[in-house]
C-alpha cells in the first residue's frame, strides 16, 4: 500500500508523461540557429528579427519535455531570409544576399545554418537642409537633430529618426505646423547616398486656450492647471507640454494624461491645447506582509496603511503606514539556528505632501515617523546577553522639484532624528545616551535610464550633501557627501552590462577622534566615554559596506572597521577589557570585533545580466568596496573583491533575486592579510565556502 504522503506521486508522473507530447510527430523542433558570414551585425541582433527560434533549454541546461518546442517550418524560414535581407538593406548593406546553408537533422530536432554575404555598405555622400535659408540660427539648432554625417554608413532607421528629431526640434522652438520631408537618393555604383530634408516651418505659434477633460468636480482644477504649468499666451513648446503631462502623472491621481494640440488650421498662430486625463482612485488601504532574512537578522513583518490623494482638497497626498515586526535571534543566513529570543519592532510613519507649492512644479513634503527596533550587530553572537534597541523619532520637511527637460530631480530637505537607547534584555552601559542629529540634506538626481526598475541602457547620477549641527543644533556636527553613478550598456537586445560606483566622505567636527582605537588601550571610564560617543554617532552618521545591495561576498555591514562595542557587553569597563583581551580565556571575536562604521567609503560593482528562459534571468557580478575609519582615506589596496552569480525572476514590482558571492583569495587586502580591527574579522562562510548569499526584491542597482 502506498503511504498517504506519497499518494500524489503516480498522478504527477502521469501528468509529466502526458506533458511530453509537446512536439508534433510531423514537425521537428529547432535545436540551434547559426549565422555564418555576418561581421557587421551580431547573432542576437539578427535572431531578434526572425520568426524561427531555437527551442529554449530549461535553466539553460536541458530541453524540458513539459515546455513547448519551437517547430521548424520551411516556409517561415524562407520569409525569415527575406526579413534579414531587408534589415541589412535598412542598415546600408544593399548588396546583401541571405540563404539557408544547411538544415541538419538531430533526431527530433534540426540545426539551421543561415549563410550571409554582406557585401559592401553604402555611405552618406552629402546632407542638405533646404527651406530655412532665412532662419540661419534656427537652422543650426535644427541640424543638431540629423543623426547622419557625410562618410557614415547609410542607416535608414537613423534617417527616419533624424526626420522626427528635426520636427520635434522645430515644435520646441514654436513652429507647431512644421513639416520635414526627407529624401534619399542611393547610387549603388559608387555606393553613395545623397540625403536631403525639405523644411516648411509654417508660422511661429503661441499656446491658445488650454482645456481639461476628465478632471471631475471634486478635484481642484486651479491646482491642476498650476501643476501643468503651460498657459494661454506662452510660446508653443512641445517639450514644455510633455513636461506638463509628466507633472500631472506625478500628482498620483491620474492613471494617464494625454496632451493634444489642435493643428487643424495651419494659419492659426494660437494653438488650442486639450488635456485629457483618466482618474485613478483617490483613497485606499494597503495590507501586506513578508519575511526578511540576511546574514545579520531575520524577521516577519506586516504592513497596514491608508492614503488619500486629495485630503481636504488642494490635491494634498496623505499617507499613514504601520509596520509591526517580530525579529528572531540568532536566526540569520549566517546562523541557521532556531530562535532563542523574539523581539518586537515597529515603525509608524505619516506623510503629507502638497503639489504646486511654493511654485507650480514643486511639491513640498512633511514626514514624521516613530520607530523602535533591536540593534543586532555583525557578527551574530548566540551567546549575547545584553540586547539593546532604540526608540527613534524622525521628521523631514522640504520641497522637491523635477526638471523634466533636464531629467533632473532636486530637493532641499531638513531632517531631524532623535534616538533613545533602551534594553530589551539586560542592562545598558550608562555611558550610552540619546543621540540627536539635525541636518540639511541637498539631494540631486540626473536620470536618463530607459526604465527605473529594470534599466537596460542609460545612466543615473545622484548625490546627497548633508550639513549637520551648528545653528541646526543636535549632537553631531559634520559634513557628509555621497555621490553615486550607475551605468547600463546594452550588449545585445536582451543582454545588459551594468555598473555602479559610490563614494562616501564624512567630515566630523565634534566626534570620531577615537575611531579605529584599540579598546584595550583606553585607560579609564572617563576616557571610555568619548569612545562610546563616537561609536553611537558613527552608527547613525557613518558608512558601512557589505550585503545584498552592496558587496555581495559579505554579509550586511561586514566590511570596515570593527572593534569592541560596550553596547552589547555586560559589566564594568574592566570586565569588558577582560572579555576582549585576545590572550584571555574569555575572548570572543563575536563580542569584541563588531562593525563600528567609518568615515570614508568606496564601492564599485559590475554585472552582466542575461535571459535564461521566459521571466527567468541570470547575472554574473564582480563587487569591490572598503570602509576606512579615517577621513579622506580611500584604500584601493583593500578591495574586498568578491565575484559570483545570481538568479532573477521578473515580477510586476521588480525582479525577485538570489545572489551568491565568493570572496576571492588574496584579493581582500592586496599584499597582505586583512587587519581584524581595520577590516573586520574573517566573515562567516556559507556551506564551508568563503561566500555569502543575498536575497532581495529589485535589482541591486
């Protein structure tokens, strides 16, 4: 008799057997497609433009019987050969000949080989723009839209894009009715192309009446008009109209917005503008929850929230969110033990934003939150007896503006936070006091990525410049700057090379002098207080590295200065020193070498992103980073180099990811061994390997 827990197995085998009938008896599947003779265009570029496709391998390893096979159809292949020739011609290779070289049977499959004779390309001989002889200055600006110069290989796609760019440029300078007629003469004898663009600018225009449809009676049209920013009498500018459309979407109350100029009369100088919007829900609840695990902690958490996008009228966006959590100790990816203790944590946040204040395209935001959470330091110590935490009060206020024509977002934010230490279990060292940080944060972000969630090309530049203390008050006086660059280069239509660099510099004026100090050298309790104060302030203001969004060969905050932290060690100063004397019997690096943060940071990362099958993708990455306890100390000789691979599964809110990073031997500190105080103790291993795993939602960058 089959045991109950295995009773489903015969049904599963039957289902799998049935699924094997994916390949019709009469048609073989396509095992491989190979291109021969193509030096100018890549294989992936060509395969994206044909209907015949290879049968994919499950996880890139084997062809699964339950997956649909790509059938080989000779008539489709014939059309594909024509498609490839046509594509070559559009790229300037008019003499290209394409034929199927061989179709080789492989049992139930065939290999297809496509032979290509590219020939020599046609080059641009001349580019002429006519119709703008009386507008020389405007002609120079419009000519910038031409993407082909004499000597370039003639590319029909660039030729068509040039026409659109010239029309868009004319519409930006007020010529709403402008027409650009392209003409190309291709002479296959000398393989030359003469290009011309006939321009009819029409009359120079202004914006006429601006009307809105779909707004409804309960939304303030005055605020919407002010946010749109384009009004009757303004110079006609398509860039400004598009910027206004984006700002309407950013209000969060419209699912879509369309801007339609009325160009029915070419002699009319005031162009009417109709803006049609589709409303989304103005209020709603948020419910959710999840599980989080990294190399330092694990928890389960919930989310309860409510929002209103037109509170008290005026398009005010109000949000309140409650995030309760239970933190398990010492359960973590580095310590797969059952929980010994469970600590409650919570976050309550309230946000109110007002669009079109203090000016039309600026949104001002007021945010406040109250948090309480445990402090679990790396490395995790199951023998820990003092479990500290913080009650935290935070506030932020300031304006933010998006300059759509520049792809620039800028904000000036005032922040204040107050952190009050307490103990979940045990008794805190009395030297630990509350910490108040009050600072101005100047943020800027220049973003020309094609997609903010899954970018495939473009780049992002952003910076945060903070000034704390002084006339702003608080316990920390410092200047903190952290610029960052991300870049994305398409290798092919579905393979992307991504890179990230981060620099962090912190100038503390009233703390930090004891960072990197050997705790055993501190003579007495009075001298220990500045040491403890530096640890506290650096915890909130300093830099850390390592983890899922940083250096993936290390756990969270594993990279950088480490040392004694009396916050988690019970007893007097003398008892703490006895516990942390490396020659003593009580020495435990999990207590005496914990992450303390630093004043200088650099990070660099590069990864190759590629598809595997359907929504499943993979990455290969190389990460490096370092954190120093000193100001202006960028230690390139301590790269903490790690390399690894990962899996991505696409979801509507971003890719679900799993990464495993391996620390490269000899590349942690070049020319020597890492210093436990400056670089941290040897990090935890994963399955006995010098590695770490990282889980997350969304790309690492």
